[in-house]
C-alpha cells in the first residue's frame, strides 16, 4: 500500500429508512414514525476513526441535524469536517430548482448554526447531480459552497455521468462562477469505470478486491474519495418489507461484514477529510 497518498474518507449521515431505495415505500412525511438509529451507528464510526487517528468528512442530512444537534457537535468536536447532505434526501432531478435551492440553503444554515463554522462542502442524495441536473452547481455556488462531491462517473440506473472527469478539479457553472468537484472514485478496467470507493460496492466485493482497486488508484498518484453510511455498520437494523429484490440486495447485502472491513481499510490507507485533501491539492484555501 502507498500510504504516502492522502485519501479522503466521507460518511453520509442518514438513517436506514431515508435511503432512496425505500422512497417508494417510506414517505418522507412518515420519517418521524420510525425509531432513529443514526446516532448509535455514527458513534460506531466515530470510535473507529478515533482509534485510527484519522479525521473525515461527515455529510449530514439537515433533517438529522435538526433532531440530533448534539451528534453534529460531537462530530465537530472530534475534529472532523461537517458538510451538507441536503435536507430531506430527495433526488435533485426530481425536485424543482426552487425546492432544491430552499432545502440547500436550509440545511447549510442548520449545520452552521450548530457548529458556528462555515460549511464548505456538499453531497447530493444518491449522487443525483447528473447530466439532467447540472443546474444544481449554480445553486451550490450561489449558496456559498466551495466544493461538491456528488458526481459518480459511472453508468447506473439512479445516478452517474459516465464521461465526467475522474480527478478533483474546478468546475465552472453556467453563470455563477466555479466550484471544486471531487467525483466519487472509480477504477478503470479495460476501458470500463468500475465503482469501487464505498457503500454497496464495498459490501459487495471481497475486501481484498476493494483494497486492490483503491491501491491501483493510489499507484497512479491519485487520491480517492471513499464513502459509507452509518446504517451500513448496523446488521441488526429493522427489515423494510415489500421492497423489490434489487433494492433489498443493495441495502442488506453483507451488512454484517462492513464494520470489520472499515477497520481494515483504516489500517491499509492514509485518510483525512475532503477539505484537507483538496487543500493539499491546492484546490481549496486552508
């Protein structure tokens, strides 16, 4: 492993019932009827980070931050970067520009009020900045975000811009200025961009294969951005019934292995927050 390369590790702080895969079965207006598990699960990850000595970026849903401000304060007090995951975890391309703007500003304000610090980074629900929603960059720029990590350069049924640049870079909006984009990392195999940098893929592949692919990215002298969700280290979470087989597989596959794999990942690679990696690359000011 090339531990000289500084990679970014990120956590999308949301609860199990808020994922897009369940959106047809669980309405956002019913979220308060579910028992939240996000605090305990996030604290599991915070404990792992504390043992490793690494800090990361926590993209926190505004809905979660409103109800659990002490969790946001705990993340911030531990030295991690607090960033925005929007407010209600809705796909951007299914929202109007007006609603997206309202929720984006709202979530940013909630987090800044809790921490007393500027929120620099944003990540869309389910990486839903796609070719059909590139207009979202202008809203992010206008709202004062300095970087985004929402674009997944793959082909997928929910997200993805297949030919998007793979490395962190400055993205120029249509008329509002520029924002730094740190795309979700992929590994090229025979011309195909394989998603390898977290989430369901991290649970799907055997750990040795994830490590191999991530190491290939570092061997090309490139940092990767890794992502995970707190519910992915919670194998005893309630089962949502009557969902389709694809969503069921994506959500529940290998939940019992994820926490130990995360522990191995933190030993095998060098990590910090997205903010720190982008500062090191000269794309953000310290």
